[in-house]
C-alpha cells in the first residue's frame, strides 16, 4: 500500500502551480504557455495536450485558487451554520481574497483581466463559489437557521455585496473610515440579510 504523501501531482496540477508562479512573477499578460512549460519542467506539447490555450489554463487556476480561499473560510458541512457564522465567513473570505498573493499581483499588474467578470459575464470561478455558497445556504434553511428564499438568489446577492468590499475597498477608506470598520459593517449586513 502506498502512502498518500508520496502521490505525485498530475500534469494539470503541475501546470496550474507553474502558471500561478509565472503570474506572480510577471503578470497575466506576459505569461505564455512556453513560460508555464519551462517552469513546470515539461515540453510545450505536454502543455498543449493538457491546455489548448492560456485562457483555459487561467480559468482552472482561478477556479482552484478561489475555491481554496473560500473553502478555508467557509468549510462545507460546518455546524451550526446560522446568520452569524455565514456573515463572519463571508467577511473572512473577502479579507482573504484581498490578501491573496495571486489576486494582489493581478490587480497590480493586469487589473483589466477582471473587467469581463464584473461587467459582462460570470466566470467558472464565480459559478463555483456561487454553487458552494448556495448549497450551504440551502442546508442552513432546512433547519430554519437562516431566512427562506431562493438559495441561488441569496448567494448572488451576497457575492455582489462582497465584490465591492474586495475590489473597491480602497475608494471607501480614509482617515475616518478604515477597512476594519467596513468589514464589520459587511458582517452586519450579511447577518441581518440572512436572519429569519
């Protein structure tokens, strides 16, 4: 029997890790499939067999990254899960995304990569986060811990509120109002929104 610790990462996992390192080093726009191949120690053909283009590779990277951030703060099947716990988890997730190295680097070097996901369409990462949140909201509704309503709609409303706290927080802070105070207000907003 082999130990799980000896399991080698798959090619896709190695490429995602390499892509993350490249983006942190030089940004989204300047990262190429050749860069990813070199960093992962594989041939370009290996990359092309796994990912046809950078867009597909980045989509997998972003989905993995954001689900990891969310799952660390909003673990599935945590009990009990009432308005206070959801509110704290949402604010914790927002804070974790703002501190995330990949997110910070992308904002610093290539902020335009976000625009389609803010103005035109949802990405796979957003859909994955919405699905996770809606599932947890539906579970909490079963025992009356949070208010009734379509879990998908509740999840979308929360994510919309969270977007502003992730992306626009710097525009709303100054010597009178801090990030911490706005995070407390987000917690209160979500708590009240979900209270039965």
